[in-house]
């Protein structure tokens, strides 16, 4: 009984945590980008106002939409994004809630689901703009999946070759920073994989320069064109939670250290320090992979997204993998 | 009309721009709202690409016969609560095209209008003033 109660508490706690942090991070992103463009920019809590407003607006159903699917898609997107948080180590609050019941492969699949829900919702909306956006989203997903899977498989292979039990578990990956197991050549490989991951993140989150599925200027909002009110708010929340999840995944793979590992602190203070340090790390990574790229670049054409991810970023990931392999042999 | 969201609505107005046959002067002035000089994002205003996402419709230009049904359709696609701002004298009276055979009439004969912003073309500051008038109107509706 206590177990069930604990799980329910975790579900609500984590959903709240993910949504709150995600919205704060997107507020920070908008502020930082505005400063980079020498604008004043919106207040930090602007995303909260946006979502609150959308929640209270009329939720319209387009004339030629498929009602059930159209309404379900945003719910599925948010649910999948929140579920993802159960399998990720989230800083000072210890091991993932569902540690041992799912691993990095499951996280990969769950990362796909919000995007897939958007695709299905886009097609169900019955608008040609949304249909084009949905096709672009599918192409983008196929593109970034190759480098992302390469990164995760490299990590799992490295841990497996060292004889670590359960090499695919994200908890294990966080507990065993890869930097400690590789030599000079391998470190170079890990650095390359780190940059690959930084470039996969904006694609995963549908941000400029990989936002061709939404493309405000040519597709009028693309995949989301028919969504209004509450459904649109749910998609925004799903994206916010996914931002936190991507940040947490990057931290788990590349920067899993904790403050309490370096300085001896009493338990509660250590947990708080770890948690704050985790937020700093996530913010730092998102700053480079989302904000800086977004301020500096224009949108890529969809064909360039595919070539970019498969040819350039994909081969960079393979080079990183080979360097780590060579390092292990030599 | 459901107006529960006014507190949040006033801090997050999403704008959809619609050109109903203007000379493009007012359009360019309205698009300039997003630039670093005017930066309406600091007020929570965002220019969106779809009327389904919008709270405010900014219409520029006199309404040509071709655009009349489309303007109606765009207005009907916006979710409640929704507001309309007219930018430029063209939309208020026909402006320099007042006696043209191609006009279906000023905007307020086709859809309800909340705020009029005069000028030919209207300046971005004037549009921001129009938005603040809309906020005042929202506050009155709230109380
Ligand atoms: S008001 Fe003047 S500038 Fe604006 S659309 Fe009409 S003619 Fe052009």
C-alpha cells in the first residue's frame, strides 16, 4: 500500500517538477536570446503566463479533423514526456524513480513519443500545412536518431567492455562517469560525442535551426497550425518537460559529477547542493545547445537537416565511437 | 464570451497580422514591432503564424471584395476570447482608396473592432499604444 502511495506521490511530484523547471528554462532561454539580439526580452515567467492564458482559451476543433485522435495527441505527448522523467537521474534527488525497470533504450523510445504524437495530431488536424509539418517532423526524427543512438550505444558498449553489470542502465551511467575510463584518444572521442549530443538536442526539441516542422514563416506554425487553447498548452508543456529530460540526459552521460563527491557535506546540505549544481549544469548545457544556436542561426532547409544529421553529425559520432574503440584496444 | 483568463491574457497577447489589401506600408510597420528597437516581446506580445494561436488580430488595409470572406473566415478561426485592432486609416475609412469600386467596406462593417490605430502608415509606437488601449479595455471587462 505504502508503495502505491509513494508511486502516486512521485508521479505528481515529478510532473510538477518537470513542468515547472521546463517553463523556467524556456523563460531563461527567451530572456538570454533577447539579450543576445540586444532586446530587453520577456520576463522570466512569460512561459507561465502563456500556458495559463492558453489553458483558459477556447479549444477549437477544425471542421475536417478526426476528433478523438486530435484531442488525444497532446495528452499522449505530455504523458510520455513525464514518464521519461521516471527513468532519468535528476540530480540530488537520487536514483531514477523506476531504477532497474527501464534503461537507456527505453529512454530513447520515450523521447520519440512526443514527436510521434505531434505527427499524428498534425495529420489528424486535416490541414495541409500541418500535414507538411508532420512529414518534416518524421524526417527530422529519422535524421537525429542515428547520432543519438550512436552516442548512447557507445557509452553502453564502453561500460559493458569494462564488465559493469547492467551497462544500459542510466543510473549506472551516471554513477560511472566515462571520463575516468578512457585515455587521451578516448577523451577526444568523448569530447566529439559531447558536441554531437549538443547538436542533437535542438533537433530533438524542434528549435532553430532544426525547427522546419513548425516553420512559422512558411508553414504558419506547421505541425501545430490547427491547435488552439488547452491542446496547444499541453504540447507546450510536453516540450518544456522534454527540455528538462534532454538536459538531464546530457548531464547523465557527460557531466554526472556531484558536489558531495568532492566536498564532504552533511547529508541534507549535500543533497541541496547537488540539486543546485544539477540545475546549473542543465542550464549551462541548454544555454549552448539551444539559446546560442537559436540566436546565431537561421532555419535550415529540411534536406539540409537530413544531410547534416546523417552525413556530418552522424559521421562525427562514428568517429567518436571509433576513437573510443581504438583507445580500448591500444 | 469566456473571459476568465484576463490576468494571464493581458500579459501574453499573441498577435496575428492580416493584410486585407493594404499598400504594405502598415504591414511593414507592424512587423517592425518584433525588432530590437520596439521589442514587444518584453510586453509578452508574440507574433504568431496561425489565427488558431492568436488572441489579437491586427488588420491592415481597406477590405477588398476578394478579402472579405477570407477576413471573416480568419476571424471565425480564432478561439475566444479574441480581439481586433485596426492599423492604418485604410481600415478605418478606406483611406486613400475610399472611393474605389473594389472595396467591400471598412473593417468594422465586416468584423467587430476593439481598437482603432490611425496613421498612414501607422507608426510602431502607435500600434504599441493601441495594444495598451486594448489592455485597458481588458481591465475594464475584468472589473
Ligand atoms: S493606411 Fe496608408 S500606409 Fe497603411 S495600408 Fe493604407 S495606404 Fe498603406
